[in-house]
C-alpha cells in the first residue's frame, strides 16, 4: 500500500492561535493521487495540537476560555523553574489534547462532518513557524 508524505507550512501568532486546515489537507490528499485510505495530520513539536472543531468565532473563543480554566497560564509550572520560558502551560495543554489526527478519505476527498474543520492549535506563548506533516496511506 503506497505511503505519501506532504507538509503544510503555518506561521502562528502564539497564544491560542487556531488555524483551519481542511483545504490544505484536501489538496495534500489530491496531490498524493490516492483515492481511498487515511491521512494522518501531525504536528512535530511539544506545544502544538491537531484536532477538529466547528470553526466559528464562538467555538474559537470557547476553546481559549476552556484551556485557561483547565490549564491556567499563571499557575506555577515546574517547567518554568527549569527553562524560565513561561510556556509550561503550553506543554501541559498540548500533552492533554494531542499532536495528531487521522482522517479517512474516499474518492480522493476527506470524510468530514458538515461543520467539522481540521485545525492546528498553536499553544506556545510566542509566534512560531511550523510544518504540519500529512502522511497519506491508501490506494
């Protein structure tokens, strides 16, 4: 079964920066030439997340608010003591949410719900340049 790798470059603002990826993932699947299979979307790094959500302002704000309630920035993190970089909350948030998502595709198109958007969430406290990996397996 063929495996094709691609990447999606993203530039983030830092903080909780949520970036829509449906179009880029669909283009990666199309470029692969494969018709049916699965695509894994993965963020290399310890402060980024790949997931799905309904991409609208209410949900985007709710995600930011929920992360602050669950993993407050101003809480003492042992990571701060070691590195003094102020992003301990970013690492904990990313560890709880996860760096990857697997999406099935059929007829060369991702299978997603009506409002479902694949997103990358930057959780680091500074702007970053990332390459999101899309690894496609199928026939």
